[in-house]
C-alpha cells in the first residue's frame, strides 16, 4: 500500500515515522578498502591538477559547470571555494596507495525533509571504472542513508551525459524522468535526468555493494570476479 484514505475519501501519503530535521553531514573522513574521502582543502590543489592532467582531451570537464583548469591558480581557486563551502560539501578522493585522484560532493542538503544529492563528480582517468570509484560513491550514499537516516538520495545529470546515466543505473538508482530545459550552463541548455535511491531500497542495495566490494570478489590482479549487477 502506497497511500491512505482520509475521512473525506481522498488519497493521502503514508505517515513518516522519523524525527526531523535529520543531522547534517559532518565532513568527517569516510574510509573504505579502496579509498578514503576527506574534506577538500586548498593544499589538495596540486595533486588534483596533476590527476586531471591525465585527461589530455579535456572530456572529463564537458558536463561539469566548471571550466577546465589551465594551471595551479585555477586549481587553488576551486579548492579554496570547496574548502569554504557547506553546500555543496566537497570531498577529495584518495586511493589505497595514498594518491589523490578526484573529487565529489554532497549538495542540496535538506535535513528538514531528509533529502540529499551527490554531484560535482570528477574522477581522474586513473580512478574511472575502478573499485575505488564505486566505493567512493557507496561511502557517500551509506553515510547519508545509514549514518544520518536520510530518506532520499538523488543523482542528477545532463540528460545527454550517457556515461553518468549508465553509472547511476549501475549503482542502483531509479530513473524518475527528465526535466526539460531545467537549467543552462556554459552558455548551453541542459535537460536534467533525475535518479534516486530511497531509504526502503537501501538495505538491499547496500548488501549488493558489500558483496561486490568484499575481498573474495577480486582476483590478485584487482579484477572483479562478478559484476555489481550480478551480486
């Protein structure tokens, strides 16, 4: 049953048995087997600049609202902004070898209704399609849903960004629709595709992530035995 009926015969939503507002993220480090997420700081600029320099085509910047960095001044300016920002709340991703390889953020943080979004995801080529990349997003989702008790975790992207849409679906997000002409950036239109995970879905998805991330699912070479969707 997805609704009740009031005394007037009208359908109404189910009651929510939870205290609000939910806690805000504390920006404490989030640590897994393959990576650690820490609050982005200005002194991360040089390492992030070097990581993104591996993307010689600049394709990783296409769907971000930010312009590509052209030097250390750009990197430092971004990291200063990120360091002082409470929403978005930026995290720098360090892999299990201690190498900084990207950033991501929690944003549109709404404790009063228990909704939160992941965004500003920028992974260096070395991080893309690795266990660390998947784990970084798992750590963010689990922090919001398990530690903080949020009801809704959102993923939004340019509807033309096929890799982002595929990533959302691989991670277990449900596609909810596309907002046409939702915004504009870099002088061009953006239709925005919306995805979400709800609290009632997280326990099942979390167990799948944990099976996939377990040591027994990886060969000595680091390659997966089973794909995430097969776990």
